[in-house]
C-alpha cells in the first residue's frame, strides 16, 4: 500500500487532485491512489467550492489526505498551485517529494501505475514530465494524452477538419499525434494534466502553472516552458490509466468558452510575436469569433 501520513518527508511523490462536483468519481480515484503499491506519497485534494459534498466526503473518508476547501472556484491552475505549494513545490523545493503528480478526480490508477511511471522517469533523468496512456470508459484512447503544441498551422489543420480526415498523416495528424502507435513510447510536446508526473527539479527550474488560464491550456503552457528550458516530455503507454473525461467540465457551461480563451492566451504568449500581422489578425479574429459563438450557444442552452 502507498505510505500516507500527510507529511512530505521522504515521500516519493506529491499528488494534487483538483475537484469540482465529482464526489463519487473523486472517491474512486482516491481509493485507487491509496491502494497503490511500491511508493510513498502525500496527497492534497483541492476542492473548488463544490456543492455536492465532495470536501465533506474527503474529510470524513480520507483523513490521511490534506484538504484545501476553497470558498469559490478559482480555476484549475490556481488550485493546483495551491496544492503544489502546500506540498513544498515552490522555489528550490528541496524538501518537496521527488515528483509532483497532477491527477484528475475522474481517473482511476492501477495498483502499480504510480511505481511504474516513477521508475520510468527515474531512468530518464532529462524528462521533466511523463504521462501514461489514458483510456476512456469504452477502452478507446483519450487522444489528449499525447499531443503537439497548437501552433497556428497545426491548429488550422484541426479547425478545418484535416486532422480528422487524415489522422495517419504526419502533416495533418500532428494535433493529437494520431499517426503514432498508441502503444509506443515517444517524446512528445505535451501530455495532459489529467495525469502529469513532473520532476521536482523541473518545477524549481520553470515555476508553477500560469494562473492566467482558468481551465485548459495550462498543461500545454507548462510543457512548453519546460521544453524551452531543454527538458523532455515523454509519453509512456506501458502504464494505462482510466480517464472518464470531462466529468467536471460537462457540468459547467463556461468550459467551452474557457477552451477558446485558453487558446488565445497560449497563442499570444508563445506565437504572436513571431506571426506576420495579417495572419495574426486572422488568428485572433477566428479565436474571438469562436469564443463569442460558444458564449451565444451557452446562453441559448441555459
């Protein structure tokens, strides 16, 4: 069983789970985490003002987990940063666990998953991040578990449907790397924050998540900043983790709006300065149009 006493002393891994109204899934996630073998870990659950009794459930049934119960939903990166700071991952982080794990509450980890992913990361000391293969309830691959950065051209291919029409193309299939064998280990641009194992030294090198994002995009941004500093990002499919997917976001009409807002933040932060003005204006206009259309559709559905 995983060693848990709320202390970061000698812990291999510090796990941060940000939750919003997924009490039952969160319970199963925590049960799977605490049944993990071969690692010592400390767990922090950050509840973003759920109204389904999630925080009360954690306090009552998992007292060995640290709990932060926010009075309002402060967003995914800000809440993760709360947990990371509580577990010591700020500044030089000398007293923090060797690895941080961002884990969604709608995941379930097999008993040996944490130990195996960490063992792989130990061998690849130049890897800032390792992510496993994530599968949906129907057994299909969660495409977001390995992907490229959304450069203007890669995003364009996705927006006009070429990535769906030609998923095996090395040109058009780069958004979710659909041309790669899902069972092959690969260096990628990013894995998804639903299960993102991050080396302590990489966090000390580049800092915490960017809280300009509310949800979506912050994991891509983190990976981008790490790669810019020379770290590698690895996809490791020999470990498979269940991901229910969008358990929180489907309850929140703001989610799709935040997706397009996140894409604009990411574009402006990393690509705008090197994009020709006519193309820049076209990209920003397209993103703003998508945001407004999504806002309009959300109002109609409310």
